[in-house]
C-alpha cells in the first residue's frame, strides 16, 4: 500500500508546496515510486514539477466526470532521468469553492476513495500538497491521506494559532470520515538560526504542541536558494542547489518521515 502524506496548514506561505515538491523528488531519487497530488488551485507544485496541465488535465476535470473514473496522472520533468507522477492542479480549480457552486461539488470522501482506487498499489509514496484554507480541496486532501505533516514557520505566533485549528480539523476528519488519518508531526520551517526567534523556534512550538514528540527534530532553514529553485518551471532544490543546507535539511526530513512512519505503523 502507498504511504500517503499530506502537507497541510490553512496558514499560507508556510512551505507546504516547497516541501511537497522536494520530498516527492527526493523520494523518487531514492528509487521510490512517487506520486504528487496537487490539491491547491494555485498549482505551485504542478508548476515546479514542470507538468503540462490544463483545465482538462487536472483534479478539477476529474471531479466533474460524472463517474469519477480516471484522475489524470501526468509525468514530471525528469531529474537525473527520474520522474514523479503528478495529479495536477489548475488555477480554475478554485472556482469550485465559490458559493453556491460548492454545494453541487461531489463529496470529497468519494473523490478521495476514487483517487485511492486509481493509485492502487503502484506507488510507495504519495505526497499531497494542501491549499492554504479549510475548504473543499483541503477536505479532499485530508480524505485521501494517511498521515499529515504540518509545516509551521518561524514567524511570530500567528502560525501557531493556525496550528491549533489545523489539529482540530484533522481530529474531526478522523472521527467523522477518515479513520486512517493521523498527525505524523509538525516541522519548523523558514528558521533563521542567526536570530533569537530562530534559536527559540522549538521551545515556542512546544508551548503550542502539547506532545513534544510530535515536533520533528529537523528544522528547515530560511534560504535564498529556495527562491532560485522556484524561478523556472520544472526546477527544484535537487537541481538548483543540491548541496545547500536547506536541501540537506529536506533529505534529513525525508529520513525522519520514514522513521516516524515505521514507528507509528
Ligand atoms: N526555506 C525557505 N527559505 C526562503 N524562502 C522560502 C523557503 N521556503 C519557501 N520559501 C518561499 O516562501 C514562499 C512560500 O512557500 P510555499 O509556496 O512553499 O508555501 P505554501 O505553504 O505552499 O504557500 P501557500 O499557502 O500559498 O500554498 C515561496 O515564495 C517560497 O519561494
Ligand atoms: Mg502552496
């Protein structure tokens, strides 16, 4: 069975897409069969993976199929000859969230179960990039997932307030409709260890996350190389900055994700 990891946080700009793309590419480079599902109408991961999506080849087209039979699975630009499969997003996907259109959208639970059926046992890892809100596409992401990783940036306490809401959303989806769903953990992102806020990021996170075991040891540093790596379609940190500290941290995060997954069963 694939391991389906959702990057979720209704707070925007916390590194969901950057981590989704680079974890997916990182797992693929390790030889794992990897799929990325882009559940964000901003389509940032779709762009970074260099996928030729359009309105007919994206998640939205799939949810408009009357029988929800075939999600489009496209291929990323290769990195060292390795590709990631992608169910892409497209900007018009956001319209489904619009009132009253959302009332006629198919049940996210059914959408997710059809996606899981189409995934079958083909993949080792499935990475789901969530949107910065708690609407329809976030629900699809949480219904399709097994475990959730919440990135929380070093940026005062605003992201910590959002974290509380995200945890209660995960608990309610788990209780109501997806019993598999668990919080794998919380990862500190955009950390600048030259500042006192950066050096105390973990302690401040512990005040909000009652169980400190949920906090990943790995912290993802703030780095200008992330911006370069996103300056071209089809680019990522493994292409643009393979030896930078931020890429090394993402590889460490990948290893911690695997180890925690094995421990948590
Ligand atoms: N480690 C980093 N250092 C510096 N800048 C970063 C880093 N990670 C991401 N960024 C930048 O921060 C912005 C937000 O990152 P990203 O798009 O990955 O977040 P997100 O949570 O997916 O955002 P959204 O909620 O809008 O989907 C991007 O412009 C990206 O280039
Ligand atoms: Mg994003």
